[in-house]
């Protein structure tokens, strides 16, 4: 398989390592105004659910955006035993 740049893709992936690294670095060092607005609009419970059940690599929990998410979640009170119990461990 070939990456869009023409280089051989990493086995099991659609990109070569340099292209993946550029995309990953950009995602880790920037936060879009839309992502900031989404995070700011989330309730504490919504954030707790996202924190617990997000897929690996969730863009709201990565890089600069993830750091902002973490700070806002903590400012809203973070995870509590009550919220944790209400969420459970199974995604519904």
C-alpha cells in the first residue's frame, strides 16, 4: 500500500511514517475554535462520559486540545464517585 505522498505506507496503515508524524504533530500543537467551543459547551457529565468511554485517539483528548479538555473538566469538578457510578463501566 502507498501513502498519498507516494511512499510506502507503514504495514497496516494508510500513511507513511513522515506523513503520519506531520499530521500527528499538527493535531498535538493546535486546537480549533470549534473544538474549544464543543468542550466549553459540554456538561460535567458529558465530559466524564467522554473521558471514560472515548475511543483511543479521540481528537478531543489528544495534544493541546486534550490538555484544554482536562483543565476544563477539572475546573468543572472532574470525575466524582457519584458520576462514576452513574456511568458504570459499560458503554450504552
